């Protein structure tokens, strides 16, 4: 993405939030302005720029092997992206592992294009002066399933094991703060400052988080963030050790969340504060 496009995206987000958080009546809630800002951006989502870039990256011949990702099997067949997000994480026989979208793309970029795993992981998250290829690719693949419903299956034994591990991790309290995911996401009506905390023990709120949440354009970061980044950030806020990118723990949590969101209509990328 060029600088002018990024600047336009940042300005659009800031303008929408500023417009949506004008005079607040006594009856209004602090989060109403943010909700209105997100609604205004839904028709002109800055995240669409990442989708377009991801599409170009998917078909471009890159890496030491000068190959595209058009032979990457995301679970629907080589090169098929539509419907892939809706059924991930899932078991892949070639790796003998359950993989989410990011870990599967990581495998394809290493095996098909010849990139080094450590180089991809080092640039997995974008910064103000450097875009992330991974975030763009996830945006493209995720958006390709828009209009479909989450449909994660637990037909393979390893898929069931991964789901159970994710469920355990979601409820397990640990770390210096004795926190678990459910500590923040186990009740309705909670928030940190102006940020609503969805109750992820409720199916309808879980569907909203997964099917319309991540990947999402984050205005405070001025870039698109993925589920892997969201989980990484949650671990940091709980003062836990860094969550390894594409690690079994990260995939297990995603398997639990995505399966719990089955039935939710996919609308990506989302827009978040």
C-alpha cells in the first residue's frame, strides 16, 4: 500500500470517529460514538485496501522459488480461497497438523515460494512504516468468504483434540494476574475504558467476534490486525509470555473460538478501535 492510500485510510477512520462522537446526550452511552463511527466506515472500510493488496500478493510470483500461492491448498483445493476461512482451523494431511489461516499460509509461503519461516514471522505484524504481507493475505482470504457462514468441523481426531485444548486454555487462569480469557469475556456489559468486551460464552456474541471481527482494520494501529495478533495482544495484556505465532496454543484457541462461532455470517475485514 502506498503512503497516500494509507493516509487516506487513517483520515477516513479518524473523521468517522470524530463525527460519530459529537455531543453526547445524558441518555447516550460512551460507546455509542464508537459504534456510529464503525457503522459509517462499513461502507468505505480502509481494510479493503489490505484485501486488494492481499489479492495481488496471492497471485504474484515471489520468493526464492519465484512462485505464486495459486497452488496453496487452504482446505478447499489448490488456489481456492472462497469458503476457506469459514472452515478453518482444520486438519491437513500434508503437515499432519490442525492449522488456522495464518499457520497454513505460513506453510505455503515456505514450501511453495521458498521464504524462510523466521523471516515471515519477523514481519508478521505491520508497523507504521512497514506493511505486513501476512496481514494482507489473511484479509484477502477472509474477505473471499464474505456472505458465507462459519462452518468449522471436528471430524478428525486431531481437530477434536485441538478444540478441547483451546477450550481448556480459554478458561484456565494463569500468570501473575491470575487471568483467563473468560475473566474479561465471561459476562455481558463489561468494558475497559471505552472498549466493549464481548461475552464470548454466548454464541451470538462469539459469532460477532469471529465472523465479523478479525481480520479487522484497527484505527489505533492504522493497519489491519488478524486473530493471531488479537490473541498475542491479549496474552500481553494478561502479562503472560509472548504467544508464539502459529503456535499450537494459538491454533487451539482459534479452533475453540471459530467452532463456537459456527453459523455466524462472515463480513470481513471488520473495523475496530
